[in-house]
């Protein structure tokens, strides 16, 4: 048989994309983080269905990327360890709680200790594995902790420990 009639690309109809890395840390999630992972999975599944419904499916890369993302999200959900912060006492800084701190100059900052997948330092959401969260976890109101930063150590005083407000709650509802 002539080589002209051999499909050298047989079996290569799917691009070989590297898998997304999974964190080696326990996947603690808040209710908000769990709902976000579930919503992201549903959105990616809808994306994949739309991609598969395309008339022109010559480019398999978008489908392969969606399938890879779905595998990653499913793995994160399977490994999820839900934590209900509402059930936690406000006696010490813990996963799922909000902590207000003041630095040596009296500048206040608020941090929510959240799961890795919902961490966003710009919004004050930090993962428990971050150096700041590790310094804060277990501290009590009035304690001073040292945050080891590349720019130098910073002493923080714990001013308050609170539950993170429910974003779906009505701010005018006195029961919220």
C-alpha cells in the first residue's frame, strides 16, 4: 500500500493538552467556594456541549480544553472538604472566618480565610496555605502575630474575628 493513503494522524484527533495541576493541600471549601466550583463545572459542561454542537468541528482544541477543565473541576469537587464557618466559635482565627488586623502603624485590614479556589488577595480572601493565613490561624483577639514577608516581617494585632457576611443576605434584614 502506498504511504499516500495512510492517515498518519489517526488517533490524533484530540490535541494532547497537559493536565491542570492539582494542589497537594487538603481542599477545604466554604459554602461559597463549593457553590462557585459547582457553578464553574456547570458552565464548562455547557461550554463543552455548545462546542460539540458546532457545525464545523475541525478545531478540537477548544473541546479538549473544556474536557480538561471539567476533569480538573470534578477532581476539585471530589476532593472538597466542606467547612461550615457559621458553626465555628469566634474565639480564634480559623478557616472560613474573617479577621480584622492592625499593623504597627495602626493601618487596619480585613482578611477572609477561604479555600484555595476562591482565594483572591485583591478582595482580602487568602488561602490557608499562604504565609499570612499561617501567621493568623489559631490567634485570638488581642494577640500579635508576625507575618514573614519577603519585604520583611510585619507585626499584626488581631482586632476582631467574625463570620464572613453572606453575600446573598439582605443588608437591611436585621436577622442577617
